[in-house]
C-alpha cells in the first residue's frame, strides 16, 4: 500500500462503522507497511498492515475484507504475505471476535487471556483528582521525551521509539513526576470522533488514574481509551467517569512468552488496537 491507499482503507473502516478518519489511516500507514487485495477493477477490497518495533518485535492490524468478498480466503492470503514479511519477529495483535479463529489458524494464541476493553464516551469538563503526596501531573517538555520512550519500552517490552516520536510531535503529552523522577505518561491525540488517550504508562492503576484525570479534565468532549481488562480498578473508575465499554478485543501473539507479568511498569492504555 502507499499513502494514497488511506482513502480506500478509510472506506473499508467506514463500511464497518469503525471510527477511523482518513488522517488516522494515513498515520497508521506512515508508521508501517500495508498490503491491499484488489478486485478486477483495481478497487481495494482488503487490507492488512504490519509495524516493526526494533529488530525482533512487531504488531499487525487493520486486517479488513470488504463484506462482499468475505469467506473466500482473502484475509488468509493477505495474512500469508504479512507473516512472510514479519519473518521471525514476535508479532502481537488485538483480534476482534470475528477474527480470532483466523489468527488461531495462523498460529496466534492468547496465553495470558488478556482482553482489551474499548471504552468511550462524552466527557464533561471536570476537576482533576487531588494529589497529596507531592507528585505532580504536568505537560511533558522536550527533555521528558527520552523518558517517555523508556517508559513505553519498559511497559510493552518493545522499542516503539519511532511511533512514540511521531506521536510526540502532535499529541498533548502529560507526565507524572514524583520525587523528581518521571514515572508515568499519557499521550492525547486527535483520532476517530474525538480524542484518544494512549499510550498510558505507569507503575500502578492509582497513578494511571492521576494521569488520566488530569488529561481528561483538559480534553472534554468525545474520548476513547483502550484498556487491558485485567486493570479492574481502572475499568471501574473509567465507567464511573462516563467511559463506557463498547467492545472487547483479544490480545494475541505468535510466540510463547508471558512477558506482561514480568514488566516493571504497565501499559494501561494502548496507542491503538493496531499499534498496540
Ligand atoms: C475477519 C475477516 C478479516 C476475515 O476475512 P475473510 O477474507 O472472510 O477470511 P478468509 O476467507 O480468508 O478466512 C481465513 C480463515 O479464517 C476463518 N474465518 C474467517 N472469518 C471467520 C469467522 N467469522 N468465524 C470463524 N472463522 C473465520 C476461515 O474459516 C478461514 O479458515 P482457513 O483458512 O483455515 O480455512 C473479515 O471477516 C472482516 O473483515 N471482518 C471485519 C473486520 C475485522 O474484524 N477485522 C479483524 C481485525 S483484528
């Protein structure tokens, strides 16, 4: 795919009622590479995208086949190309209910059985949570960027510096600072129907709430956040704050590694289900 295919990709997500804008498509395409299936008239009828992080990791997503062409092996053919390009890399993805079997057939599994909750809603202007241990949530400065990249890498176990750098140029980014150290971050960007909050990295759910409460208070309106469902306290807090559960995906991978349990800080919200 080339950057011009963002229009065709957008058409496919619209057919599904997914919220991606053409800009979201262009952003995702620019970070990785994509394969398109076309019909006899060269009209795009299917897509699959792949992103590389460092030398050993990657994610895939935006695997979509036009309704009129489903059940004919289009997705499988696209996936074979994608997986050949991925080679020996460890690949992760978030599968919709409809696609779980497709990925299982291709060797993906969900060893930790982590579900990703898509939460969204319209948020009123609010007051951020009070902090009484001397910590602060503040806007990130350029000299925080290296720390944000490190936090992200420690949380996901992949070096996503390229994508994080791209986000930092346009997102509003917040950091949580405690005793002089930056220990958490959240990036807020325009996406879909409003703002998307992610990645959100912190060492626990209480800190995740502090970051989000500040970010949400300054971005009233339509918000979306994709949260691992095992962060139960965070899920309850989001529900109470108007971010309802609208869908659920399954985190899958094609390697055997219960990585998430060993990480020092955690990713409490995804960049997107595609970029994870
Ligand atoms: C999921 C989707 C991409 C599958 O596309 P497709 O072209 O119809 O799939 P294929 O015909 O190539 O099927 C490939 C394999 O997946 C299986 N499969 C596909 N859709 C399935 C479904 N809904 N339920 C069970 N199995 C399914 C097929 O049985 C087939 O198995 P096989 O290769 O072992 O014979 C398509 O239904 C779609 O676009 N859905 C909406 C978007 C979406 O949810 N994308 C996934 C994002 S993670």
